[in-house]
């Protein structure tokens, strides 16, 4: 007969729990091996450097600590937080003035206007323009300040996401670790059964030679031995897959999986522990987890960030005022300068009245020296023009929004919708947390009860199998009935082992939500 049970994934923790739920071994010895869960982190081959070897036995705490220090998913989350911090620095820098140096060179051909003399000339003109401009925003509807406040909330939420990634990885590692322990315990149970069947085959062969049993009993024993060997191989394969999944989560070299060993803790009997219903309160656990879990904090921070988005969007309704100032100058190749030159004075005769002279005037003994002045046209030097053409300016720019195609209004509406979306996501996170805790509590309680029932069933079936074994050896029971008794005992033992590990995993999940370390 075949029977199998699996663990259902916890709601709201698909990464952390689905790995354990998807890879539990089936309860019956002939059950098929299931596909292992995909690890939450990339394989070790994706690492830039060489993978570190797995040395020494690994405890759960050591595995969790090593994964937190080397897992690529956690590293990616840390880089995302660093990017958000860089964006926040840009938001703060937007309050500072901006300053720029500008320069240009132009070539004009044909009829052109001299930019400095404002005259049209049929010349080829080369001109340069240089300026240094600074600008600062005096008022923009408080958008810059609100953007800084929103960026601070987003940066804080990104840093909290790192803690969430570390928590998810810790639960994934705990899931794979317990899965490996389960596979090893199923192997030990299968080896014990295989040893018993081998003794049964040897005893049946001896009885057959003595003529005490029929040959069919020996054939049935050998068939049972082949089945137990197949079950052992299946369990060994499942252990190898579980071990490989854990090695990959730790970002170790898969080639070292054969040497990878874990410390097998001594787990107490779940029935000897305090009843789950008495030891834990789901509501108290939920209140404690809601106050400390990073995903809840991140959701609240993003709600506050969305509310800042409303203030940013409403800032578009207000006028904006900026102030700018600068210095500018330029050069033109066609501009010239007039240089005055002074030569020797020119003597000019001075006339005096003389009635006897023709015209009534005659030269006097005096002369008048007239200045000898001329102007030379010379090229205007580059640096001289830059100094003479320099000018300064200061301006205030006021922009009053009147109508911009409803962009401001639609922006406010989108910000309001974003608030409702983030609030719903925050409520969903809280709801998933509550459901996860309630489901873990119910599963832990059910696993504890199932373990107690399976233990009693194993005790009863063990007595029944021993009785069937005696009857089978004496030829009083056929092979079919004997195999049914053995399969019933095997299925009950597998159910008991699975219930045991399911109980401890669910309890560890609840302990984790209470802030307790993941240790066995």
C-alpha cells in the first residue's frame, strides 16, 4: 500500500516555506522521489570568486550565518539600498545652486551682422561667446523639500528590505536543513528495515532447506528485500538532492556536496513538549511579529512615502521663483579699434589788418602751431575684446501655472491612487502575516497530534508485525498478508517521522516570529 503526506506552504512566505513543503519524502517506502525546491539564491557558479569549501560539520546556526554573509540575493538587496541612498543624495543636492561655464565659437560667411557693432558687412566673421551662469530655485511649491522627505522614507524602506531578505533566507536555510535531516532519518529507518528483511530472507532460505516452509515464502521474502533496497536508493537520492539544495543556498561549490555534513541534533519527542495550544498564543505572536518584522515596517514606510507624493504633486499648483546671475563676454574677428597718432605741429601764418595790403590783411610776424593728429585702424586683440566686452546680469524668473493640460490635477489624482494602493499592500502584508502565524500554529498543533497518533499506531503495528513474522516463519501466513503487515508498519513509521519534523519546523517558524534565534 502507498500513502504520502506533504507539508503545505505557509501563506505569505512562499520563498521561505515552499522549499520544505515541496520536497518532503513520501511516507511509504515505495513512494516516488519528488523534485526538490529551487533554492532562493543563485548557484555557487554565479559567484565572482571561487567558492569556499565546506569544512567540518554544519549546525543550523552556522549554516544560517554563512548564508547571510555570502548569499547573492542579500547582496543584491544591499546594492538596491545603496542605490536608494544615492538617489536621496541627489534629492538633497537639488536645493543647492547650479553653476555652469559656457563657451561657443561661430563661423559666419557672406553678409553678416557684427554682433558688437550691429553693422551688416560682407565679410567672413568668426565670433566667440563666453559666459558663467549660476541659478538657484527660491520657491517651487515646496516640491524639493517634500521630495527629500519622500526620498528619506524610501531609503529607510530599502534598508528595511535588507532585513526582510535576510529573514527569508534564514527560513529557507532552516527549511532545507530540516529537509536534509528528514531525509537522513528516513534513510536510517530504511536501512534498519533492510537489515531486518535480509535476516528474514536468510532465515527463510534455511527453513526452506530444512523443509519447514514452502518455496513461495522465500520468493516473497526476496521480493520484499528488493522493494526495501529500492526504497533505500530513493531515500539516498532524496538526501543527495536535499544536500545539494542546501549547498547551493549557502553558495558553496556543488562539487563539495559529497563531503558536506550536518550536525544531527537530538530532537525531543514532540509528545513530551508542552502542548502547542498552551505554549503559544497566535494573537500574541502576531502582535509581536507585527511590531518587529521588517516587511511590516517597510510597508508602513512606503505608505508614508506615498503620502509625501501628494504634497509633491500639489506643489505643481504653486508658482515657482528662480534667481539667476552671471558674467558674459565675447569676441568678433571683424571688430577693429581706432588708434590716434600725433605728429609735428603744422605752422599756420597769422594775418593782421593792413589797409594798404591787398584784401586788407597782411602777414604778421607770428605763426600759429596746429596739432598734427591722425587715426590708424588696427585689429582688436582677442583678450582685449574679452575684457572690454564683459557684462554682468542678474535676473528673477517667476512662473505662474495657469493651465498645463490638466497635468497637475491628474498628477494629484495619481498620487491619491498610489496612496490607496500602498495602503492596500500594507494591509495585505499584515493579513498574510496573520494568516501565516495562524496556519503555522494550526499545522504545528496538527503535527503534534499526528505524531502522537502515529506513535501509537507504530507501537500497535509493531506488535502485529512481530506476530505476523512468527506466523510467516512457521508457514502459517502467506507472503501477501505478511507484506501487507510490513508495509503498514513502514507507512506508519514514515508518517511519524514526517510529523515529527513538520512539528519542529512549524514551531521554529513561530519562534522566529517571536524573535527567537533559529537553532535546534
